């Protein structure tokens, strides 16, 4: 992949620096991604995009939804064809719109991919959507069940793969990518389609200051503010973290010269969030085979910049594209609007929907789940819950001497205990970030904060 794309793929993973950038690490701990060109080091910067010359703009034109759908289809098909060529495609399928749109493109281009889906052990039947799509066209398909604790066997390799620039508990493709990579020549991935082809659900009358507040709440992970604040204090940094974070957001947002608020927020997410978070996890695919990323393509980004916001709201273009170019796939249940599909999701039927959901729980989960037995729904649950996971987690948090050089044991213990005894959903992110920093410290010779 080229480095000069609007949404770059490659992440800085060069030699380590001499001095840790503790302010940048606090930003990372709170949000899960680094700001602008920050890295772990003061003297090593990520240099794949000049954030002072950002490429995002908003120049909407007069165009109907029907015309926009046809333009999207032509552009989308050409991009997919150019990116995959004659290669054997490996296509993940889910219950969402992005992978389903890729399946439509494959069918219209006359290409036959190898397809798959995965779900957690003890989770809901997430793979059924991909299976139904594949069966519709007679494509090869396999579903995978991701087992608890899969990460521990590969966590050091994962740390080397993404440079610890993303927390590990989100990348479940790690468990299956090696096996799947043998099924084809190129991954066809739908990353970032959900951001490009929707509005940002914000008021168009927001002031610049209000937009900063919206971004502040959007990028902070649960428990992230508390962890970053504690790290800030423990490292004796000047000022306070909240002021630092809002100042950074002000600087970052000010570089985007777009008046439309929804378009501006989308540009912010695409410029910073996609670049420094989503792209990082792509390395878990790219280490095995090349990647095709149609929604990352420059012409696709420019197409989005040319569309009025009212046509992007509600995923309209993707929905109408699937309905027009593959109506048979539009009739398959849409996970987000379950039990409805793309043809009928706007219809109101509360009684029917309730009955369907009860039947679905009974069918897929059994009576014990209907009676509130815990379902695995989040990546961290299969990594942190249970005695075997706990042994591994405590080893990385409390026995890594390199890690303990920069973060106080008492602080680590605080967040471990909060997770164990309080709201696990809220405190899972701080625990995952501490685990990530432990892996980072293992591969880098660190100095303590003066």
C-alpha cells in the first residue's frame, strides 16, 4: 500500500526512540489511538500524512439518491476490480452493510471469493448472516468459533505485528488469519464504509466549542479518562489531562476547514481515528496477504466529499445499492435491524419483532440464555474472564519488570481491582490498555520518568 493515501495504511514502526512521550501515551490510554503524528517517543514521529495539509473537504453537488447510487456502483465495482485483479479473494462476511456490499460487487463482477465469518464461543449466532449470503451464491464458506484465551499464545507476535499501537483485545482476526490466508491471494475488506456512508448524528448548529465537546465524549473510552488522569499525575506532568486533551482536540479540529458539522466530524474521524486506530489493526491481515480496501481508496473518499449529507444519512446509498444490484441479498436479515431486512426494516411491528426475538433466543441460545445466563458479546470477555485468563493477565500486569519501571504497581492494582469488583464493562478498556503497555515495554528498553 502507498503511504500518500487520504487514509494511509502503513503505521510507523521504526526503531525505538530515546525518550518516551508521556503526554502522548496519556492521550493513547484515554482513547485507544495516538493523536496526529504522535508515537510512544518524543524523538520518533509517524510521518505518513501531513496533518497540517489535511485532504478533507466538503463540496456537495446537486444529485439525486438514484444517481448517487448508480455512481457509487460504478465507482465501487471499478475500485474492487482494480484492487483484486485476477487474484483469489478472501472475503469476510457479517450481518452488516459493508461486507454485504462487497459481496454484491463480487457477484456483479463475476468473481467467486472464499468467504468466512466468526463468532465467540458462548456468543449469539453471529455467523448465520455470512453463511446465508455465501449459500445464496454457492460460494465456499467456513464459520469459526473464537475460543476463550486465544490471544495468550500469540500476544507477543501480535505486539510485534502492530507495534502495540492498538490494544490487543479487539483483533479477533488474530485467531484465524493464518489459516484463512491459505485460502486465497488477497483480503477484500470493508473497513470504514460505516463511517463514510452515514451521517455523524450531530446537530448542524453546533459551535466549534460544542464540536470539541462532542468529540471529547466520542473518543474517550469507558474508564479512559480516569486511567489517563492517574497516569498524568503519576508521571508529574504539568497541568491536567482534561485540559491537555481538549487543547489537542481544538488543534486537530481547527485544521479541518469544513462548515458542515456532520461532514467535519466525519473528516475528523477519517483523518485521525481511521488513520491511527483502524489502520493499525489491519496489520493483522496484511502480515499474511495483501489487502484490498475499497472504502479506503482515494476516489471513494473524494466521492464522499462530493455528496450532500442528506444522502449519506442512514446508510441510504449502501442500502439502495444492495436492493438494486442484489435484491436477493437485501432480503437476508440485517443484523442491526434484526429481525428485519433491507426491504422491510422501516415497517413497524412491535409484537412481531418481540415474538421473533424470543424465538431466536430459544433457538440459538437455549432456555438458559433466555433466563439471563451471560452471553459473550465483547472481545475482552474471552480474554479476561475465567481463572486461566486471570493467570495470564496478572502475569503480564504484575510480573513484567520492564512495565513496572514506568507504571506504579499500586496504579495497576487499582484498575485490576476495579475490573474484578466493579463494572467490568466500564473498566475493561483501562485493563486492556495496561496490558498493551506491558507488551510495549517488553520489547523496548525504557527509562523511568524524572
